[in-house]
C-alpha cells in the first residue's frame, strides 16, 4: 500500500510535465511525418465514428418526431378546412336541388291553360291532413290573397280538388279522392255523364253510369261543368280498371306528392291581380 501511495504521488507530481512532453512530441511528429499523423487521425476517427453515430440517432429521431408532429397538425387543419368546404358545398347542392324541384314544379304548372277565362294564384302545400277517413291538404294562402271556398284547385296535369275552408292566411283543400268529394264528369269519347266519387283511396270511382255506357279502360275523364261546381273540360284522370261493373279512375295528378297548386277563380271579371289582392271576394 505504501508503494502504491508513493507511485500515485509521483504520477500526480509529474503528470503535467508528462502531458506537456506528449503534446510537444505529437507536434514534432506532425511536423516530421505527416503521413503517420494522418494515419493515426484516421484510425482515431474510425474508432470514434460509431460512437458518434449512436449518440446522434436520438437527436435525429427527435427531429423526425417534431417534423411528423408538425405534418400531422397541418394535415388536421387541412382536413378541418376540407370538411367545412364539403359541408358548405353539400348545403349549396341541397339548396340547388330544392330550387330545381321548385322550378320544375312551377314550370309544369304553367303548361296547362283551361279554355274558360279565369284568375289564378299559385300556392304552396304546407300540410297534409290525409288519413284513413279524410283526404285534404293545407296551403299557405287565404282570404288575404283572394282565396275563397269553392274555388277549383289544379296541379300541373289536372284537377286536384277544391277549396273547402279558407282562413285569412291559409286554406284547406278537399282532394278529389276524399270520401266527401263528388265531381260531375264526362267519360270517354262518347262523353258519358257520371259522378266521380272519392273513397279515401288513390283511385276514385265513377258513380251513376248508365248501364248501357260503354266505358273502357283508357277512357279520359274530364269535368262536365254541371252543377256549377267546376267549369267544363278540366282534365281529371283516366279509367284504369273496371271492378264489378264500376270504373276506377287514376287521377292525372299524384295527389300524395303535391308541392304547389294553382287556385283558380273562373269568374271572368276577376283578374289574377285582383285574386292575389283579394278584390271581389267576401271576407
């Protein structure tokens, strides 16, 4: 132990001088033989490089993780922006479809023009009261717009029914398929007289046909004008079946899918502007 202590004391005393001499020797060796020094430097670099590579990997991994996190945040922001744009486009698409459907419905309404002078106002269907015992609709116009009880209601292709209850800003329509609906009609090219009676089904029935009437499937049904309820020759429907001697009529209008209807006043002295403003109608 004493020897070790003596050696350690000598090493500590002469360590600085030893390091100084080593440095001076390396400098002199570099001046004398650069080839040997370069070789030593290369070997030292080769020995240290794997250690440096291992030490540098965590830093590279951290940098890659930071870049990936930034890219993920950018992708999330881009995804949110695209979602918002997609929702806006879907809203615009749905609005365009609604406008297109309304445009087509309104275009179809103006295709039919009855021969009898009339005033007309277009209304939107806002309620459907149809059920097992009633077939009626609610529209968004009333007496403030000239709507009155008894006025005819037309669709794009034919008769829908009539106004039975008019309020100030709404009105109820009785459909031709309602059990209480009775419409005088003419059937087929021979123009047989009959009454179209609703049965709360999709196809009303022809009532009071003469036994000798040669009504057949495919015959056209129009209003007769008798009784003063409707003017003559309004299109109603077509005979689609003969059931136990009674003819069933398919209306030209699909009464279950109405969106817009035309309320018609066939009094010649009432114009369309007057009908919209309510002139000439009792309040």
